[in-house]
C-alpha cells in the first residue's frame, strides 16, 4: 500500500480548526448536515493555490458551490456519454441546487493560460501531444487565442486571461438548461478577473468591458 498518513502539519491544523472554528459554529455545521446545502451561487475558478474564492468574498461554509479546474474553463455542451467533470458540476448546480448566480472567475499570472498561449504560438509542442491532459483541456481556449494573436506580445497573455472568462461564459450558454434558466431570469451569469498582485477584482460590466468591482 503506497498511501501515506496525512502530513503532521495538516493534522495539527485540522485539530486547531475543529477546536476553534468548528466548535464556535457547530450548530451551523449540524444544520448543513441535516438540511443539506442551499448555496446561492456557483463559482468556477482556477485550481491555482493563490486563488482563494471564499476569502475574497468572506464566504461562510455552505454559501458557495465551488468548482475548480485548470484556467477556470467551461467546455461547450457535449452530451456524448463521456466523463465531463465541469459539465457535471454545472448541471448539478443549475438543475439540482437551483443557484441564482453562476460566476466564472479568472485570475492574473495563470499558468494554464500561459501554457495555452505557448501551445498555440508553437512554443510548447509537448502540450500538443495527444497524451497531454493539460494541452487537451486547454484546447477549449484554442479558438480564443485567435482573438489576441494580433496584439503586441506583452499584451497577449493578459488579454487571453480575459478571453478565457468570456469563452467560458459563451460555452455556458450552449448548455440548454443554463440558457433556459438565464432566459427565465432564474439564473444570472457573471465574469470576474482577480489580480493576484494587487488584490483587485474586475468584472464584465454592462458594456462588455472589464471594470473594477
């Protein structure tokens, strides 16, 4: 058996959390266990450890339904009988949890976006290999690369970080149950971008541009 016990520093942190945060809010945790979750929003964000959605919004346990993947991407609707983790999370959030808000949150200095840019510009042939899970996932954003390819080189990756949010929102609307919920005004879609360096959060405004929150 190759599975090892949890590192001691994590064990200590768990015991600290259980003795403080959990103990102070045990009634709330019991309620969540007994009554189930009722999050008002789903957040699709990047796996990047520097993106901490609950801290950014000061969210409590049970408030957000969070799905994280490489570069916060949503693939197009593809009911092909294969395994689709992100699509399954979206389906559950919209159809079962009936969230009111679906938020796609990108971020600066995203390694996945930089990798996609390198792949599409011919600088990372290893990502073009059929065996690259990262490369095949970043194919979702490959069409978006064309939107930034003519920009000055130093502007392309930051622009692609914004495009990734836009592409994910566009792809969300290819899901019939998402489009229907949006049309019925039961669900609203939101696009955000988190700047890791300065902590600024921008959102897609009514004019379609990213503006400060």
